[in-house]
C-alpha cells in the first residue's frame, strides 16, 4: 500500500466516526449502520474517477456521434419491438412518450447493459469523505441507508456507478426515494434487477413529476437568419414562437416553427455550430441531467427511435469547447477583467454566459456565450 493510500484511509476513518455520530443523531439505527459497515471502506479509485471526469470536452457533433450511435439506435428500435407492451403500458400510466423513456434508458445505461458495479455505499462514502460537494454526497449516503431501511434492497445489492447512480435510469439515492416506483407490485422498487420494468416506470414517474407534457416534442433543429441576435440563445431565455417566426427563425427543413408554447434557442457549440429551438419538455429532460448536450442527445435519440428521419448539422471541424479546468480558468480571468461570472465552477451556466456575452460585445465579437481556446488565450494575454 502506498503512502497516499495509508493517509486516505486514516482520514477516512476519522470521517467515518463523525458520520456515524451524525447519522445516529439523525435517527439512523445501530442495526442499519451495522449492515452498511462492511461497505463503508476507503476506495481511492473513486477519487481518480472524479478528477478524470473534467479532462474531456466535446462539441455537440462529437457528443452526438459518441452517444447516439447507429448501434444505439438499432438496439433501441429492437427494444421498442420486444418491450412494446410494457413500454406502452408504462407510458400510458405516467402519460409520457415511450420513445423518450427508451432514449433516456439508452443514454444512461445503453438500455440496462451498463448499470455500474460499484458498491454505492462505498462510492458515496468516499465522495462524502473527500471531494468537492462532500455535503451533497453525505446526504446521498444517508438516502442510500433509507433505501435499505425501507427494504427495497440489501446493502450488498446497492450497486451503481462510481458517483452513486443506480439501476436502469441511474437514479441517485435521493431521486430514488422521491421518484422510484414499484410498478410490478412485488413490494419493492427494484431498479437494479435485469427486468427493467420498475426501472423504466421510475424514469416515467420522474418525468411526469417534473411536469412532462405528453406528445410534446422536445424541440427541433433550426436555421437562424443572418442578422440573428445570438445574445438571445441559451436555455435560460424563453420566447414566443410567434416572435421567433417573425425574426425569421425557421426549422432546419425551412418550414415555420411548430408552436408548443414558450421556447428557447440553443447554440450549444456557439454561432458556427447547429442551432435548436426547444420546448418545455426539453427543460424537463434537463432536470434529469443539466447538460444541454445531454438534453439534445436524448431528444435526438428519441426522434430516431420514433422513426423520424432526424439529422443534425455538424459543427465546423476543429471547433473545441473548453475542458472543465480550462473553463474554470476562463471564468476566473473573465471576472478579473470586469465581467463577473459569479464563481468559477467550470460549468457554463446563465451567469457565465451573461458575462461572456458582455465580454464578446465589448470586443466586437458575436455574443454567442460560447467559450473557445482562442478566447481563453486572448484573455490570458490581456488580463
Ligand atoms: Ca417491484
């Protein structure tokens, strides 16, 4: 064992003593803690996973190529045929669209094939002991104990990803407690079993509890007029379809935009990449995972599974977004330059987009809120 591991273990034991004390105060029984104990052990691999996460950055084309593969489309279509009865039943019960259930299932776990093999108790304990967002993961660990207490699973059956996401739809424990359902009525919300029925129904319940509107498309690819004001893009801004039509925003096949209420224009890879007009349901997908690219991938896959001949325009070659670490540096530099991003977490949210747009306007650039390596270099030299 290396020195680092010894140290990690020592710190872990100290955290564990504190956790047991906090949990006991919150009413967690001795018996429950005893069941969990064999899994509350240090596992340095979990932290490596967490820190490697931020090294990659893909533009929307590269992301869709990776997530919505031909294999995933054809597998999904086969699942649609094989599981039609159960999918339609679940979709009918929860009033969601079966192709969207399938798409989330496909993107999250490749239709149940990759559900994760980590002990969720071990993963969460390690993330709670030492990581950014430690308090968040400690709450998830306590929620995982509640799952055992409620007899949905035994401690040894709580398996999932290194980040504690479980089952067919990769629910974190707090989401499980709020949204998992026992669709086959055997007394357990079993999202872990090979039989996906509870897992799929739980995804459906999650969507319906987040105000999914049945039969509303997630969105479409759009084409923007030459004089389009790119400062109006981003999921945080919603506009009337009538106004977008009046501005000359069209669907990619050059028809008027269909009207499903207030919509957002997205340019996930900036002004030179593809544009989308997205509806209320897109925002529901973002509650599952807040990354715009994730929402577009789920939406696009659901279209393909429904048999739509959907095709998305490609980004120009070489268009590379910043990695999370670069983004965090970018945020720090922007703030120093007088464009306050309200923090430097490495994620592009509304505050960062606003600050970046102000900077782009100031520099006479297209205010699309998309950070590139060239912009980062420029800031490094000027700040
Ligand atoms: Ca069940």
